[in-house]
C-alpha cells in the first residue's frame, strides 16, 4: 500500500487537468487483503477565476495496488478481486453518468487504469465524497439498521433496480465479465471490462469450492437437502444447482431464459457497511450505497436476500403487524412469510414498478424471492453463517417444504437448462467460426 505522500502525488497527477489540488490525504482504511486503500482528500482550487461550481471540500481516492501473485498462477480469489476493481471503475466511469439524481451514488471525478502512464500500474479512481450529503455511516451506528434506514435502503435498491431493468441492452453492450476462472481459461482477462455477467460474489458458478465443502460436511443439516441429486428428468442435479440456474442471467441476450424479463443490475454487496444515510429526525431518511465491485446482472431480490439477512432487524421480518412475533423454536423450525417481511417486499415491488414502468406480479416476485433465499443459504452453509441465521434457515425450510413452489422450481429449472444448453451450443459454434476465420487469415 502506498504512503499518504505517494497517494497525494498520485491524486494530484489526476486532478491537475481539473485545476484542483489535493492538499491533504487521510487514509481511511486499507482494502481487503491489502489490495490498496481508500483515502479522503482535502481539496483546494488551483484557479484564481471565480466559477459557477466551487471546488469540493473533500474527495475520495480509491487506489488499487494488488499484492504479488503467490505461486505459479493466480488463485480464483485473486482473479475475482482484480476483475471486481475493473468492474467497479467501469461502473463509475460509464454507467453512473446515466443514473438520475433520484438514485444517489458517488460520481467519478478522475480515473486511471494500468494503460494510462499516470497510473503507476494502479487502478485509481477519485470520487465525490458521499459523506457531505449523507453524513451517517450505517455501520458506525450498529450492524442492524433502524426502521427508517431499512426503508431508505430498500427505496434506493428499488429505484436502482427499476432504472436498470429497462436498460438491459445498454448493460450488455459492453463485454460482460465471466466467473474468474472462465475469464482466465478464455484468455479474456485483460480485455476491456464491463459489469459482471452475474452480479454478486456468492453465485454458484464462482463458489464451487464452498459447495464442495458443503457436500463433504457430514455434520451439516443442509448437505442432503441442498446437495443431493434429484431424479431425472433433471439430469440428477441438486436443488442448489437448479435454483442457481433459475436466477442466473442468460449468457446471451438472443437466448433469454424464463427469468430474463425481470433481469436488472445488482449492487452485488448490499450491507450496512456499504451504506450512508441522512439523519432521520422525522422518522424518514435517504440513503446512498457505495462499493460497486460486484455490480452485475441478476434478479433484484438477490440483493434483498443479503440485506434482509445481514442488516434488517429480526423484528421487522417476523413481526405480524399487530406487535406480536413468533419464536423460532430450535434448529428445525419452519417459518412462513410474516407480515413484516411481506410489507418490506411489497414496498420494494411498488417502487420498482413505478420506476421501471413494468409489472412485477407478486406471485412472480415471491417465487424469485424464495429462490434468492435458498441460494443465499447455500452460500452461507458452505462459507459460514452470519446475520439473521435462524430466520433464514427457518424460511428456507418452509420454502423447500412448499410443494407448489417445488413444482414451479423444477419446471422452471428444466426450461432454463434447455436455454442454457442452447446458449452454450451457440457460443461453441461462434468460437469455432472465429478460430476458423483466424486460421484462414494467418
């Protein structure tokens, strides 16, 4: 990681064309596993002319300096992090300018990549400081959000998802980033980035080692339930595999799957630690999310699954609306959707429909929501549980015992797998045609 003096010099190289100067640099935190740092810059204007837009008082510098690769080849985790920082910079530089002011995010002031001579082999991004308008860091208060913060976070996500749900073609116009090992095998790792094909960092295709851990964990009550192969005609795939297929975005826009009409852009890492809010003296607040390393395509409910499990107070989920709440009795209890959970989802659905101008019928949203909860539990069961664990497990037990949902899931998964096979076949033929053209021209 660079020193504050080095970061200050790096920032000023990028700010010079904007007639701005960073006079101080305060490192706020190192990035996970020492991949760089986030700093706050104190800013002054280099220009003596008066302008309509005064210089910002502070800006945020995100500097990526990956550690050396250990061993002969990079690990999947290392590749995932590198791609994620490229994805995040693409989001801030290419997609944020399209967002309306009603969905507040930090704006990119300046950026550099390893292709730029000024970057010193960094991925460097200078952003507006969200703390000026959203001074409350949700994580500093507590791990759980207040009621007004939950509503603000939910409204932000509904606006974000609703906006991008009608702009699928724009999102797919840039190359979508594949799971890290696929990128490496295809030799596309260093090509120009877009967002992730599949938003988030817990989706099935990139968490095979965690799934294998669950398969081998004889003590886990979820091993048999999620990992055991189902009988044909579903090619003996497990519930975990079938649910993952349903919520995964189509690899090709020309071959959509059954959930493609509801595909949008996910934040990918929704939690209190990535949220700023305004004060809420009158029981209302506004929110802004940050940290877009895992932004990518998917069903919006996948963002909600993590939010509800990791940041929403249990009382808001299991309350019935009359002040009562059931007790979760032991590790084998089942929990039907309660009124509190339903109200939160309905709030999200109504805003999503208003912003997108598209219908999202409750029946469809609930089915997708059930899939998202099962998939999120699959990751936690292989990685480690945290958050509203008893609620999540009790809800998934109820979902898996619901015969109507199970029939829908198996039917939809069968249809989805047919579309996936078609897409794979088309990709293979396209690759072979490209290789043939290349050999003829060589």
